[in-house]
C-alpha cells in the first residue's frame, strides 16, 4: 500500500481548487501539532492557546478544515507551467558518474524526493512528506497536444483563416451568446453543451468569412496529430498563430473560458515535467537502478528536443529539422498516450509497450477503476463456508488460524494493562495472543518470542495492543454478488476449530448462499465508531424483515420446517420427560409453560417457545386455519407459510411486529434447533418406496397415458385428413401443435392428481412436500408417474434432423414420443430417447442461466447506480442529490414496505390480535 | 367468369398533422392531465418549497397534453388512479426538449 501512495499525487495543478471562507477552521501555516493518545491518526491543531478542552471536541473541530466551493477545469498556459515549475530540465542525463542526480536532469532533486534520508531541494521536507514538484522543458518547436486535437479542429474550422474571427456575422454573435446563456440558465450545462455543438456543426460548412470575406478551406485531421487544409499540411506553428488570433469573446461561443483555456495553449511550447514522486525509480537487488516508464519516455522527449535545438541553431537543412520535429511530436504524443491508433507504441528493450499517462488512468487496471473505485482493505478474510445450526443466527464461525491473523486494536488503560499483558505474553503463536504493539508515537512493533518480554516491560496506558480475534468481537460478513443490503450483515465472532467460515443455515437466504463450495468474506472493523455503526445498522437482527416485500427473509428452512410440522401436526402425545429432554437440547431450561401432565402434545412443546401473550390467526399451506391464543396453539399446525423465510413466515412477521427483532431472532433460533432436534428424535429418511404407487393407481396412470396418446393420434389423423381448422392468426400446423401440447399437459396434470390422491401421505418424502420444506407435487408426480412433455421455448421439441428429432423416427412423425414426451417416471427410468429429450431441455436451461446471469446483473447494477442517491425527504417526496423531485409521494402510496406485511397493512389482523 | 379489376377502391381519411388519429386521452392507461392555474402553481411550489426547475418534465409534444394548449413552463397536474391507495397526484413542467 505504502508504495502506491507515492505515485498517486498526479497532475494536481490541472485542477485549481478554490477554498472559500465557509470552512470553519483554516489551518494556520505552522500549527502546533499535538498527538492525543488513542487518536494518533488524527492530525490536530490547537485552536486556542492551551485552553482546557476535552478531546472529543478537538477531534470534532479538526474534521473540517476547508470546504470545496468550486472546481475549475482548464488548460495550463505556458506561463503557468513555467511559474509552477521548480526546475528547468535541460539534459537527458539522469545521474552523474557517482550516481548522483544531475542538476537540470529528469531526476533533479528539486522535483521531489524518492530516496529515504534525502531532503527535497524545493520544500526541504523528507520522503513521503514532499509531494513532489513539477519541472518544465522549453520545446524547440511547438507540438500538438494529442488530447486536444478535436477542440483545435473545431476552433480552426469555425474561425477565419485570415482574421481569426468566428464565422458568424457580427450582429449574430451577441444573439448566439444570449441563446447559450439562456439555455444554460434554464436547462443546465448539458443542454448548453448540446447547443454549442449545434452551432459549431453549422460553421463547418461556411465558405466565406463574414468579417473580411476571406475564402475558407476545408480542414481535416490526418491521424494522429496533423491538420490538413486542402492538400497542404498545416504546421503546428501555423495552427498556433491562427488560434492566437481568435479573440476571447469568440472563444466563448466554442465553449472555452479563455481565463482558464486559451485555444493556443493546446499547442505546446513548453512541456510540464511531472514530479519524480509520480515516477519513482526502483533499485533492483543487483543494485542497478530501474527507471519508471514515464522517466524513459521523458528522456526521449528531452533528448530529441535537445537535438532539434542544436540542429536549428546550426542551421541544418529543413528536411532534417522536419524529421526531428516529427520525432519530437511522436515522443510527446506517446508520452500522453501510448495506445494511439496509427502510431507504433513506444516499447521497452524487452518489447513490452511503455505505460504512459493515459494507460495509468484508464481501463480496469488504471487509477480510477483499480485504485479509486476499487478500494481494498486489510483485516479481512475469505474462505469456503459451511453450515452450523448450533451457532446463533447472528454469529459467524471463524477458524482459529484466521482468528490468529485478524486482530483488534485495544488501547491500554490503567484498568486493562494486566489483561493485555497476558496477550503479549502468549505472543502470536498461542491463541488468544497478540501480534503487534503500537507505541503512542505510531510506531508498530511485531511481537516475537524475543521481543515480547521487552514489550510487556514497556507497556503503559496510551499504547495499543493488536490482540487476536475473540468470541463476541464484531465482524461484517459478506457474500458476492452484494445485490441488496442483506448481503453484508454484522455478526458476532465465534472462534471454532476447522478451516471454513461457519454460518447458521437460517441466514443462507439473505446471502443467497449454499454450501456447494461457496466462499464468503469477513471484515473486522477496527475502530469503536465503525463497530458501533455496524452493530446498529447492520446486525442480522435488524435485517430480518426485507424492505423488498415486508416479510421476513430469514426464517426456518428444510429440516427445521419439516421437524416443526411433524411436532405440531403428528405428535399428539409424548411423555413429559421426553419433551423436557427435547427442550433442554435446544437450550430451554424454563418449563413452567409446559403443561404439568404425564403426556404433552407437540403443540404444547412448540408453544413454550412463543411469548405468553402472543395471539395469531393465519392459514397453513393447505389453507387450514391456525389460531394461536395467549401463546397456545388452539388450532392448526406449523409449516412453511408460518415459519419459513423468503417471503413467507407470517408467524415470524407477527412476532417481529410485537416483540421486536431480538426476540424474533431468539425464538427463531430455538424453533430452528427444535425442528432439527425433533427429526433426530423421530428419525427422518426419504426412501425410494416413498413414491411407490398402489397397483390401481399405476393402472390409472397407464390408462391416462394411453388415452392421451390415442387422443393425440386422433388429432394428427384429423390434421392429415385436413379436418383441423386453424386458430385465428395461426397456421394449421401451429394449431395442431397447440392442441397436442394442451392434451399432453392435461395428461400430466391428471396423472399428478392421481399421484396426489394415491400416494402415502405419511411418508417422509410426502411430509417434506406437505410442510413446504422441500419439493412440490409436480416433482412427486415426476418421480412416481411420468416426467412429462419437454418444452423448448414453449413448444414441443422439433429440432434435430430434417423433419424429425432423432433418426429412429420417420420424418413427419407427429406422435408424442417423437417430439419430447417422456412417459416414464424418474423412478422407473428413462429410455435412451427420453433421456436425450431431457438432456436437450437441461442443456437449454443451463445455457439460459449462464447467459442471463451476467446480463441481468449488469442491468441491476445500472439501475442501482442510477438510483443510488435518491432519498425520501421529510415531506415524503423522493428527490435526487440535486433536490429534483422524482416522486411526489414515495411509491405513490407513501408506504415503507419494511413496515408492512407483504406490502399491505392487515388492519383486521391487528384488531384480531390486540385485546 | 368476369375479370376482376386489379385496382381496388381505397377510402382515405385525411387527418391534420396536429391531431392524433387515436385520442390517447381516452385510453384507460392514460391518466388525467390538467393544466395548473397560476395561483395553484404558486401554491404547489410553495408547498414543496421548490422552484419549477426541481419538478419532473414533460415534453410539450407529449400526446397526452395535446388537447391542453400548453406552452413551455406550464405545469401539468396528473391524477393517477391507484387501485391500492386511491388517487395520487403528480406534477410535471412543460419543456420543449
Ligand atoms: Mg453455491
Ligand atoms: Zn518537495
Ligand atoms: Zn476573416
């Protein structure tokens, strides 16, 4: 990190930052600096001489020094370049024979320091304190600045070649300006730019100067940096003299503010040399010095410039001068951008292209996307995740080896010195130990077996100990893609053996995680403020109710659902001692709510988890009523609709509404464990015979299939004899296909109904479906009866061979089995042809997901970026960052979805459940 | 058998360029658009403490306001029917684009 810092102070003077007087505190030139224990990072300035102030106030006052009022973007004038430069560069040599930087060379000591121990000749400060200083070179001949050729071209085209005036009649100039100002005022800068463009577009074709009647010729760019007027090439000198002639007031129409950007400045006469701090040389292990790409490029520029000077002074023939001039143009151009079309990139001796200014900024590896938009952090970890239903929902299991690398800084206080000394004593290799001690002056020392005694000796209040991560520490847990705010939540650390990060399966839904090899990231906040922020805003508890649909996103899943379903529906009697051992195993030790009977029901066991005054009225998945009165289930049973997450879980939503998030998490965790515990007690296995159909049902299915086949064959026959009338807007063939598809789908539904009726409902597979834990009736039917028609883009399968799907069919065969109908069940097994049909649709859906994911991801990203600064104001309007109104009432109804139940407020339920 | 004439008679309906062939205001998805009086405009801007610049825009060529005789800067009040929350109001400033 530290290495990068030095090269990041680039091109500052292009932007002039104006600070206004609004800033509450102006930093005095030589402010006395004071370091407050524990706040070493903050630079502090004493505002009043030794006034008695408490620390928090000082820290607060320091946070604003100056306020940016406006930023002006412009072009550096030659005068400004010379003024801001600390050195004139005159020689391409870098170092003298002793290896010392040459005065007036590219590594001149006045341009900043890159060697430790040396002081800057300009500002006197040391390495890292000095941000570097610009130099300049006087160019022997003017050079076109590559990045401004488009602007130069428009100005050349829009002005007279003789008198330099804009090609608009005198009387219309003022009018154009007025128009631009009006557009600017009414519609903003973007519209002004468009208007400027429109005006310039018209000027291009003007043939005669309205001011001096001079004939105008067409000017084009000859890539990369030449201007052609008709057949003649304009030299940069000519171009510059023309641009100089354009008066300030005409420039305004071109959108140039001549105070900060005169057009002739875009033809360089002097070149600013960037400070050495943004192009530091590195010393190789061999002791050899290796220069930065920019230094190499600048060396070329200076060398050729020197040669050009010499040749001009010696009166060399024009051809030689022209050649050198072109070469200088090439070097300056590639200094700015080494990826220009039509120009061979400048290369290292090794053949790899130089990375010059433009390459530093643009693309994914450039400064903006890599260093500015893509920040990286320390104190983070990533590895494979695995489930652990025994840790709390807001905990995260961290492997011990990770906990010994991730640290928390603890400030030594009189009351915790002894406690922290023990960590140092254990050192970095014994858990829980400590890795670093930070002195009040900010020096960081690694604790080793040798240094730990000295560190303990030295330790006193004001020091900071970076101790290992421990249970209860705060961490931010994250899984990409981070599409909603629940993708990053705050968890408590639980240090565990093993090598994976552990999470409670109940939070799989918000992270969209599973355990087929998913990896997740962990971040450890390092300051008191960030920990508080994470706890208050990002805790798992605070994220139970999704702001998307106003229902709990975290809830019971899979075994937790089927377990509670079995408990509340099937177990009507169980010995009290068994109930107690169940409750103990989930961590409940209070049994007063369990009826004092020899035998208790599953409902009563479940109800001990509910608050005593809880009332609820709802419906099960099978639309049977559930009634909970005063914390007792009086009717119904639990299933996915009441306990689940991801847009169901109405019971959880109601508990959350009444008892808050912490209670919900506690109850949910117990329910979760109870469900799993019940299954461990009763046993739960899904077996092949679960989907066995009785003989009669099997025969029914066969009959249904035979009938369907006969029906389809009849349809095909009537089609062949011309007895089928086309549906409106369809051909006869299409009509037939629709009818066949309809018949076959009906068949599957019929078979599904038979399965539903005849399947043993007490099998564990059926229980999973009934409780909503996993699977659905369609999948049951596919296992027990038939897989059904395979559809490709809403049609039967037609592709393959000409007129048939596979070579084992006759061309033109329209029967179900020839077009993707699978009449076998998964359990019976598929014939080769049927299997092939399944593979076709399987591959299609695989391709579809593979292609759709990045597309929808990008779409979402654009949407999120476009809406990121929209905000609901206190008057319920939605406004953007500039205060423009987007909606007059949030969502047209002003409802905060996270405060509703599925987007609605169920008034009846509120009445029913409040006594 | 009589030979059919290759030219079939065609009926043409002439429509002015400014009037749309189909009256979009009659469509059930197009909410009611109304011009706001000067007094109401003033009140609206005061209510939300904004200038007209902060309002959403509508093109003066928008089909839904062709019957209103609007000029740039006018404010259009749009009454949208919402099946869940009743009517909701929206305001747009007319612009020439
Ligand atoms: Mg996965
Ligand atoms: Zn310096
Ligand atoms: Zn002229």
